[in-house]
C-alpha cells in the first residue's frame, strides 16, 4: 500500500473526530505532531493528511500559524465520510478473529457469517480480510490496522482479555463494532446482537410446556460475566428469570452450566456426576454447537436416547453435528445470516460516517423445532 492511501486514511480519522465534535469549532485543532501521534504515522504523513483536508475546505493552513478548523468543517466532513451516490471509494474491512480459533472453518456458524459479510460487503464496494489476533499481540495489531489500509473493523468472537485492543482502536479513531457483545462502560459502541433474551425465554417456555421441570442451559463463562442482570438482556439471565417466575428454579439440579474448559475440561467431573445421578436434567440446551458436538460424541452420554431419556437443543447451527442412526437432528434457532450481514454493514457504515446516534440492532432468532425435544420422561430423573 502506497503512502497516498495512508494519507487518505489519516484524513478520514481526522474527519471522523471532527464529525464527532471532538475538534470542531470553537475547540482548537491539534498540532500536526499530535495528529501524527494519535494516528501512529510519521509527521510528514500527518502533514500531508492536513493538506488533503485543506483542499476540501475542512481546515485552513497558514504558514507559521496553527491549523484552523473551518466554520462548516463538521458538515463537510460528514458529507465526505458518508459519500454520495457516485462515490466509488473502496473501503477495507478487517474481520478480527481470534488466532486460537483459526481457521474460521472450524466453527460452522462463524464461517457462514464471514461468508455472508463478504458477500454483502461486495455490494458496497468494500474489500474484506480476515485478520487473526491474539492477546499477546493485540496492541501491535490494533496499531497496525490503519497502516495496512483498513478503514473499519468487525470484531468476532470477542472476549474481555482483548479489551485493550478495542480501546487502542477507539483512540486511533478506527471505526469498528463488536458483534453480538456490548462493550464495557467507557466505550459506548453500537453493535448488532441476536435477541438472545427472547430466544432463551422461548426455548425454556417450550420445554416447560412439554412437562420438563429440571432443565439446563450451557453458557460461556465470558458471556455469563458480561451479562447485565439489571435489564436481563442475556440468555442466562432470561433463562433464570423464567424459571424463577414459574417456580422451577429450585427444581433444577443444574439450571445453568458454565464450563471452565481450560481448567476442568468442557464436561467437568461435577457435570458428569450430576448426569449419572437420579436428579439429572431431563433437557439440555447448548449455547454453542461445538459443545453439542462434544456431548453427542462423548461415550458417557452417547447411550442416552433423544428425546426419550434426554431432550437436546442448541442455539447455533446443526450443520456439522454428528447424525447417529435413530437420533433426530437437534432443535435449534434459525439465523438469517444475510439479514445479519446487512445489519453489520449498515451499522459499520454509520459509525464510519461519524454518526453518534447509531442504535444497537437486535436480530430475531426463529425456533426450528425437531423431534430432539419431546415430553419429559414419565419416570426416572424429572423432579416433582
């Protein structure tokens, strides 16, 4: 990538900050040295970016004087960022994906979502590249994205240990969203999320209607820790609230299972002991399909009849789950990937254009019922 491309990216970062009101009149425009430090570029590159802005009438550059922001800079910046119908600027989107989960094809859901985003991005003149990142190198990566020509980023499979990179990208002015997560206070970012609250309530309601009283939901530790119990927006809080309202919370031997896989394995000795006992759950809902795959392939659980002994369901795709003879495909939630990709690109576009009032979009999930869930067993493990 040549230097002109970097100059354009630095100019875009400055315009986003102007559109955000950070440097707009009567606030002082920072020195070129400060612009260079903020964007992580050389002084000469920052100066070229300022001159680029001057040619568009956004700033005024006078020899031996500070750079002055033009009175109509905010409006001009927003127009240039949003682009017109004839704008043919090619954007570059970095999809940040954990290095430990590479390649994305290992996860059927993320692989399908990435394909959908790439297809939608192509209709918007946007090039896409999947960029692996790790905790150890997160700061270096965050600082390199603008240099590499990216003008926006999508974070997939986020977990809190990567928060430092988010703050670095935020400080640099790179537009980004974190898919399906609400970032902690201090960085109020819009996002696109699945309506897990409604989906969790729907699944629990269906199982209870079938007579189940001892049911279990598996959720990721990061998801559980990030949930806001005050507004019950997550699937764990929604699940527990529903059981409490129905008077079933005390009837569940394991209403939530939060696997700490790195310490105890996905299915810990405690989980296995409960599943062998007289009060084991009569239904399990997996937050992630890979967990369902491990369960279905586990010798300790594979002998159980589905749904005769145990009803099973998952929140994610069943595309790569094993299909044993006589075992029905799992009940799951259908995800409209095309619509999800459209929402992601729409939100990213508005953030990149400097819109400070972008709402979070909730994408609905549709329940796809199969014979993997059925009436609770009449004898055995259901609690009264």
